[in-house]
C-alpha cells in the first residue's frame, strides 16, 4: 500500500477541463491535510491542442511539482496516452476514456495498471452534457484512491456554486456520483495507492506564485500597476485589477508594453509606489524606459516572469534565458538591481522588498521569476507569510519642513545632489520649493541638461556608486543562501530551488553530500560570496533553464578557474526533474572516482 504519496497527471485537450479537474483534486487533498505542488504544461492556444497539469501530493512538505515518474495518468484521449505513457512508473495507473477509441496494443504495458472508463459516453448519455466528463473522472479517482466521498462532494458543489450557481453545481454533483458509482460497480482496484486524511495537519496556504507576488505588492505599498496582458505574468494583472482598488490603488491595462512602463514611471515620479509586469517580448519593449528610470533615478519595480524565447517563442513554457537582459539590457552604463525569488514565500517577501529597494536606491528593480514559479501552486505554512515582519522603507524623501530649511538657508533644492553614498534627497511633485527637471539627458545636480565632461563623470559615477558600493554592501539585498555541505556544489536560482532541494535529499540518502548556493540577488552580484562557495568545492554545477549557460557565463566573468564550473542546461520548455540533477552529480562523482584510481 502506498499511502498519501502520489503524482497525478490530468491530460486532455485544451478546453477539456483538465485544469478544473486538478483544481478540485487539489482542494480535496489540501482539505485532507496533504502538501501539494502543481506543474502546468498547457499550450498557447485556447482550445484543441494537448494540455496537462501534474498534481503532486504528500504527507511531507514538497517543493516541486515534477517528479521523475507519474503514479496516475488520467488521459481523456489516446493522443495523451501516446505522449505521456513513458512517464508512468512501474505499477502505476492509466485511467483512460475509451468512449471514442480503444487503446492499441502498442500502448499496453504489462507493468502498468489500466482502468478503462467511458467518461464522455456517460456524460453524454446519462447526463446529457459531454463537457462534464472531467467531473466524472473526479468521481472515478475518488473511488480508486478511497478518498473521503462526502468531503469531495462538498468541495465540488462549492467550487461551482461560487461561479456557476446551484443548477450547474448540482449537475456536477450528478457527474461525480456517476463516475464514482461506475467505478464502484465495474472496476476492480488493483493498484496500491490510497489517500487518507492526515491527523493534526499543519495550517497552510495553497497559493500560486503570481498570487503571492500580487499580495506582496499590495502589502508592500504598491498603489499603481500598469501592464499589458502577457503569459506568464497575466495573473498579477488580473488579481491586482480586483484587489488594488480596495486599497486606494489604480490598475491600468495599457494598450501595449511601452505604454504600460511609461504609465508606471509617471506614477513613480509622482511619488506612488508603482510596478509594471511582463515577460520576454515585453521586457524587450520596456528596455528604453528602464534606461530612463536609471538616468532620472526614478524608483520603479519591473516584474519579469521568464518564458521560452526569443520573440514569441513558447509563450506558456518555462525558460531562464533573460538573465543577460535583466542584468545588462539597454544601452549605456545602466546599473539596476535584479532579485530572484526561488519559492512562493520569497515571491511575497521580494515583492515587498523590491519597492523598498527601488525607493531607497532610486533605481529600477527587476523582480526576476519564471513560468514554473509564477503559474504553479504551492503549499506553504500560514506562518511563512508574516505581515508583522513587513517594513516600508522609502529612503531619502524630504519632508516639507526639511525642504523649507534648505531654502531658508539660501540654498537650492538639488534633486541629483552629489553624495558620498550616491543617493540624493528626493521630493514629491507639488512640494513647495521642490520642483526639478527629470528628463532623459545627462544633467547637473539641479536636473538641467549638461554635456560638460566633468559633470558627466560625476553623475555617472554617482549612479554607479549607489548600486555597486552602497546597495551591494548595505545588507539590504537578499542574501544568497547555502544549503548542505560537500565537495560538489550546485548553484541555481528561481524555480530550480525545488528540484535541487529534492535532488540533494535523494543524494544524501545515497551518501553523496552536496552543497547548494541559491542565488537570490543576481545583480549586483556578490562576487566574494560566490567565489568563496566555489573555492570550497571540488566541482560546481550551475543549473539553469537556458541553452547558453547565461548564469554560468556571468559567474565566469569574475571567477578565473573556469574548469571548476560545469553547466547543467535544459531548454525544451519543460522544467528540470530532480533526476536530471541527481544524474549530473553522479556523473561527476564517477569521473572523479575514475581519476583517483
């Protein structure tokens, strides 16, 4: 018997209700006290193409939705069996809708248990509504896994009652009962998986990365958000459009990417905490305005949820190929801060932090995430989202009294005053005596345009100083974290946190010790800390979801012993599995052992 440890993939065509099926199962599993993570793999069209979502549940806390193999595959058509059958574990299960077509012999494996359920036919003939077949599937799974029948029924009803009303909710209960009863009367359970309620479970949230970021932005004082809809950042726009006005905020769905960042920089100039969100093609279009924010030192937060590129690329698939762009994108010397959360807790916390950093250092801050982290749901303990720890730090904003004192002493307000730390006192438009020019040209301390060589040097050095000296050594930036110990090191960021942590646990069970450096600040880079970590290892693997090894190459810019650094790269649009990382570590161990002998 395998209890409370299961990975289920729901696979159909876009529009089949696969995501709804997984959503309902997730709610049931969470209500039964399990830890959950999802992994969405959906096409960029609305209907027709194969789509799937993987739901992973366990009694213990888990950090990532992609397991090496599937325990259950729910397939609504033959094509999805063909696509996913090799992912099914030995003694795993395929639940197949054979309403329209039986599986051919080449799709029958003697190591897999099959349950053939005519879900579409039951939905059509018994209920008169084909689209409801996905809830029939929930009934089948509830029976097979011995889940709480009444609890599941209640969750289904409430799920549809909120959005569709009693009539549709009741129809879905009929579908659930039809699936449950069909399985009970016609299926003999031969697999070993069951789900039981956990006693005294920890109180948790089940939250999407984009949700956590949106709520972090609200708590962090964001009161203006402008964006153009783009996957995988669109949920932030959807959530904030509903929630931000409740707190006196404004959300603008702009006509394009350029307009949205220009709306945001205008709001930030006016003294409002402002953010824009985007992905690959959008960040390309926003780059000129990021340079403007650097030049006129306007606090601005840019949420960049990476996807596979270039151009339109794979709009709904994961990649971490915007590292170069996030750090170096744009012309001229344009320093900025780039921070990278690795889990849902950090999505919330870094959203708050991004606004503090932007205002304190009067600079654009790029909050760099990815599709896996942005659009999947994770279970986290409630106490990990601690509102009492939230602090708002607005930096050097002058009060009217302070501004009056400057003027009363015969002084003049200098918006870009040269200071030791590179940060100048800031005013909010409308303050008496605090008017200044903020344009895209190089300027003097008062903001007026200049081309004087000495002034140019002073101003550029000021902007560099506040990032590469003041911010870098301030302790304000997210600290890079080290987990474990060992002669083999792993460096990663973003969603790779999950598979790396799981890989480390597996390797430890095989007596292979590994240490992991999670990079949480990508720029300005902590060269000393990274160098110290690499020096403590015999070999270091940089795990990143791109083809060129962008993060490894950034590290190699300052670390001279390139032979010590290896890249583990993936760029097929699907995230790493823990096995990918385990295999790479074992390969290095084997090579090292053979060299010793």
